[in-house]
């Protein structure tokens, strides 16, 4: 593992995240897989970055007064349940190859949604 590539990947992810609001895990997981991480290590490691980015962005956007805290709380409630369900019941049943297909499928659906959103 070449750990010196990770800050470069982080810079790339940070710039896209800061510019377009693209989530870190969507970008980091494929990068980490390409660097040789297992699916579990790629997902788990990406959450460290997501936490740091989320706290930084929360402070920056919070200081601008542009956060809908009520909407954020409702989103967070659903997200916590979703992560628990996926981590315990879905992810353990995806081998490395099936995980890659699943991940690409999710990205394709997101891309289609963004492309055709009016």
C-alpha cells in the first residue's frame, strides 16, 4: 500500500466535494478499491474521511447560516437506520465482485437521476 497516494486522493475528493457537494464515500470507495483495499476496508476507511469532511463542512456551512437543521435531523434519523440495516444485513452478503457491481449500479442510478432531473 502506497500511503503517499492517499493525500492526493483526499485532495481530489475534497475539491470535488467542496465544489459539487459530491459525497466522499462515492469517490473514495472506488479509489481505495483501486489502491488494493478490500471492500470492507474501503468502506470503513472512507467513513473516517466522511466524518472529517462532514464536521468541516458543517462548521463552514453553519457559519454561513445555510443549514436546514430540521431537515438535517430527519435525514440523519433515516440514515442511521439505513446504515445499521445495510451494515448488518446487506453488506455481509456481498462478495468483492458483487459489491463492485452493486456500487456501479448505485452510481449509474444516481447519474441518471441527476441527468434527467428537471
